[in-house]
C-alpha cells in the first residue's frame, strides 16, 4: 500500500549548513499492518512521518526518492490530489495534542471540518458522525466533549480527539508520531490500546513512530530502527527483539529490557550508549553509527554499509553481516 | 451576565472619577472665563461678581461639584457661559455631526483593513504584500496633522472635494436626495483623512496576527488533515487572529467621539472637536466638562463592548470555568 | 507497607524529613468566582537519608510535583513541617530562607523551558553563583568550567548559546547549574520525561556518579515506575494527594500492595500486552 523508495531529504535552513535528514530510506507498509519506527531524536523518524504527506517545512528539499501510495507518487502529485489524500486516505496524528487542536473552535467543529473537507454529508449527518467518532475513541459523553474547547480537556482526552479526527474519514493509513510521549504511563497504555483497537476494527495500516521501543513490542508487526537518517535494521518485531543484529539495535534493546526485568534493583550503571547523537550537518562517508559503535571495524568509517537480508523479512545495514 | 453587570458598575464609578478629575483640573488651570472681561474697563467689577454668582462660580468647589453631579444625573450638564445656553443640547448637536463622520470612517476602515490584513498576512512576500507593506508603513509614520493638512492642500489644488463645513450654502433648499449627496461630498475629505490613517493600523495588526497564527501547529495539523487553504484561513485562522483585532476595534469605538479632533478642526467639520477646543481655551467650565464626559462615556462603552465581544468569541478567557476533566 | 507519620525508618542521619505536609489550591468555580479548595497534598510524610534516593511516583494530578515544590519552598505549604538538615523551613520566611537555596536545588522536566535559551551556557550556569554573590569573574568562569567537566560537557563550549544544544545536553547544563552551589539535596521533577531512552540512560549514569562523588541526596519525581526503580533506594507512591504506599524500591515494584501502585506497575509492564481500551481519565 505504501512504498518508500530511496527517500532522501535535506533541510536547507537559511544561514546554516544543510542537514541531511533522511538518506535513502526504503520501506513498505502493507494494508492492515502496524509498522513501528524507532530511533533517537534526530534519527529522522519524525521527518519520515511528515514527508509521507509532504508536510515538511518550506526549507525541506526532497532530494531523491519516491513515496508511492496505492501506486501514485505523493512527491509529484499536484496540490488538489494531495489535499484529497491528506486526512482521508492517510492521516497524521502529531505529537502534542494540546497544540494540534485549535483553541477557539469547539471540538465538535474541528472534527466536523475534517469530514466536511472530504465527505459529502450534510450538517446533521456530520454531527451524527462526530458523536459516533467520539464514542468510538472512548468518550462516554460525546455531546459534552463536542461542545467543549481544547483547553478544557486533559492531555489524554486531547489525544483521543486527535485520533478521532484522524480516523474520521476512514483512512487506509494512519501515521502516529510520538502519540504518547507527553503522557504518563497509565495514559500511555490507554491511548495505545485505543490505537490498536481502532486499527483492528477499521483495518487501517499504522506507522507508529516513537523513541521508546517498549511501546512497539506486542503492538507492532514490524519494527524499523533508524539512526541518523537511515534505517539500520528492519524486520518482524519478534525477530528483531529476540535477535537484534545491528549494534545500535542491540544497545537500544538492552535499555529497553530493563523495563521488563521483574526484579529491578538500583543500578550502579545503566547500559547507556557512549557518545553523543550525530551532527547531521557534518555527514561524511561511512556508517553514521561508527563513532559510537563498540564493534566498529576500519571499513565502517570509510564506506557506507550495504544492506544484507538475513532472512526473508529481516534486513540490516551493517558491515558485520556483509559477505 | 454577572460579568457584564460588574463591568457596568465599574464603568459608572469610572465616570464619576473622570468627572471629578475634570472638575479639579479645570479648576486648577489658571484663569477663568471672566479674565478677559476683567481686563475690559467697560465692565464693572460688580457686573463680574454678579455674573459669577449667577453661574454659581463663587461657591466652594465641593458644593459646585455635588450640585453639578446631581443635575448631571438628570441629564442637565450645566450652562455654557460663552454660548449662554444649556450644555447638553449643544453637545448633542455637535456630537451627532462627529458621529456621522467617525462612524462612516470607522466602518470603511475596518471593511478595508481586515481583508487587506488577511490578504497580506496569508500571502507573505508575494506581490500584494510587497505593495501593501511599504504603503502602510508610510501612512503609519506620517503624523495625522500632516496627513490632514496635506490632503487639504491637495483638495484645494485639485478640487476633488469641498474643503470645509458640512453643507453648502442653500442646503435647506435641496431635495432629500440632494441633501444626502451634498453631505457625502463634504464628508469626503475628513473621512479620507481618517480612513487612510486608520486602515494602515488595522491592516498591520491583522497581518501580524495572521502571520503568527499561520505558524501554529494546529493550523499545520488542519492542513495536514486535508482542509483547503481558503477554508483554513477563514474558518481556522481568522477566529484566532481576530482576538487582538477585537481589542483594536474596542479602541476604535472608544475613539469615536474623541479621536477625530484634529481632522475636524483642519477640515472645518462642525463636530465635537472644535467645540472642545474652543471651550477649553475660553475656560467655559461646564461645556468642557460635559464634552469630556461625553467622550469618556464612549471610551468606556467602547472598551466594554470590545471586552464583551472578546468574551463571546474567545473561549479561553471565560472567567471561572471549572475544568471539564 | 503503608506507613503513617512516624516512620520506623527514622534515622538521625535523615537529610530531609517531612511531616504532615498539606497544601490546598483554591480554584474558581462558576460566574460568581466562588473559591473552592482542591486538596493537592494531604498529610504527606517522608524521609530521605543523606546520600540516598527517594522517588515519588504517581500519575498526573497525584500531587507529587506539589510536594517537590513545597520541599524546595517554592510554595508555602498550608501546614506541616519540613526539616532539612534539622532546620525547619515551613515556618521560616524571607531572608531566613536564604540558607536553603545553596542546599536544595531543582532540575525540571523541560530543559528548554527552565532556561533562558538566549543565554550562553556560561551565563546559565553561573547565575546561581551571581545570586549568592560569589567571587570575581575569573573565579566564576573557572567554576563553570569545572562544573561542565563534571557533567561531561566540553568547557570550550561555554560561550555557545543554549539553543545550540540537544535536549539531553541541555539537561546536563541544567544539572551543572543545579550543582553550582554544592547542594546537599537535588530535586529532580520529571527530569527524564521527554528524553530519548539512550539520553535518559546517560543522564541517569551521570546522576548516579555524581551521587557517589558528591554524596548527593536525590528526591526523584516521576510517573515512570520501572525506570525510577532502577535509580531509587526507596519509593513512595502518591495518589490523589496522599502517599498510599512506601518502601524499598524493589519491594514496591515486585510486590505492589495498593491498587494505585498495582496500576502503575501494570501500566509500565503491560504496555505490550494490548489491553482493551479503558475509560478516558
């Protein structure tokens, strides 16, 4: 359904060096599939999410690649076709629900606007659908919420409303960018459960972008691990978690495993990854993880790693596996 | 509703305070209406004293103030010494003229300014913006007096409008339609001056507001959900951007009576402005106070209206709403 | 392991002692602006020994941040006692509180919001030194360099603006600033939320190191029970303004008693078992 091929994007902010945000990203999402994308801040995961709908700021340059959705390349579509896809075939749920909602319009109106933009319903039908949607995302009293304003809702409620907006027109693909990072752990669990339900019921695909791989285990069918703008490893969630190949994935999972430990105790030292996140405005040749990699080899610093397919559905970009 | 009530109460108190201050200031200003008369040897001191007694100017300040307040409650704002007539009807007549001018000007200003601001805000950097921005900068930086006199000079030169007064001679003999036409033509110059200055202000405010809102994440989110550009602008951006504009609108209303003084004097429009000027210069006590009070009423009313509109349009500032969660 | 006001873990080496702490917030309801009280914190009692870490966990609205702010005396509690190194601070006011500042410092959740982004790193870190009237410029700069090295930032970057740093680096700057006056107690209010996993780990390591090298005591506020259980000696769980469970970190996590605690543990570890959607909170 969604096919990214060699997507390469640079940011060209005025008066500063260009930043290589994405480098040759190739990945597929099938219908009804949940793909998790994880990585640190600066890994390019948010850029990826926004790029699918061409929602990047004006100083972004789509240097190369294609974003094929149901056969058509989003990057070359004209404005009206793009507008028709946004919100109705692919919908983006962004990070901070509090700021994604208009402060002076009622919640019901905001959801209704999405319907109005894409579906031919009259006002009454729209209002009915709005209430339906609010019920679906878990509100007992949709009428009260529909006439409320954004500042009257809590973080969790706001996030539910944003999800309602996204599924309003029954899209084929949802992209959720850090939907829970600003919520406390209980709310996180609730919102993720909601997303998972929604996806199951409507048969939508979901791209879940997060910096916390813990969220993806048990929820995502496949995981893609990103670092410094490239996908370093990708495969079925169970595969990748059980058998992480890339050193970065391994390090990440070590951290994540701490959570699952049933006998936690105060640690002397967390298994942190040494070094700092890479500076994307000074990208050179070679593997971008190399400075922080505990298993680096001489070739890693000079050549870009090529992809190896370790199995039919598990691939990794690392010289360790290049034969 | 309680909010409005509280505001009205506060407004009444404010008016009382304004009137008191006005009294005090006029009293403290050197000179009185009769100074000129005193200099005139033909008028005897006894005449002056009796005149003063007639107008109650020999009573102590406090007494005068209370007597005036008492009669003001009935709508009687005192007596004008210069015109030898009650103040209230004098003010009304002039105020009507002023309002005619300023209401027209304000309407036009906002009808032009808001769309202009919307346009330049949403089309930043494009042609329309490149044209409008320096123009409004120019209009903003030119002082009102200079603008007024400049346009006056142009009017005299190019004769595109009559340069004084509200009506032509022989106004009474014109038919109703011709009367309206005549007044409109006379209004052209002062309205033009007012509008040129005002549109620049409104356009700037709206533009800045629109630019700010366009960058907000919820607008990006709306575009991301496929809502069209025009719809986003009018249905999503405008309601938020309207907030500061509404405050500005309050100022516009507040200035309906007081803000056109310069223009009225320059264009010889028989409104409240020239009257206040004259009265102040000649220390015509009650006329001055009455006129200031009139202006104050409008100013307070203007702010109150703006606040009420804001209350109705921006849900964020409703006082005392409990959390929905 | 519910404890009451008289904790059996009392030790005369307790750096921080809190007894019967209560604070209400007044909120306005309705058009007539009637003020109704909202009990943010009720009857809270805590203790931390010097050199140890106590974590307060709870979901949003449980009152944990309010406790932190009261301990730092950013707010005045309505009632109760707070003893820092055997000096009571609730009844102390004004100038007398000056002694508190060098001893108790805070690190907040969002490093971007807690610092002036236009300041240079040096200016940010030396601010507490300036406020306490410390020394000449060279001395201050030397101390800033020292602090930067302690938090693993290069001193050469001293003059760079805060905006040029990543979230994790900014949090390090915030920690350096907090350490400037050599405090005894560091309060970390959701200092890890919003950071990447690997950054969280790095900052955690940094704090653990600093704890040993400087014998610091930490009061950690968080909603993330599992992460916190790796850093804390004791955990107190709060719900609706009260402490509902308290004890050694491992015990609270392995064997939670109170339903709120169980919910927190379940949320943290049950993220990936796809629970059905619950009611919105």
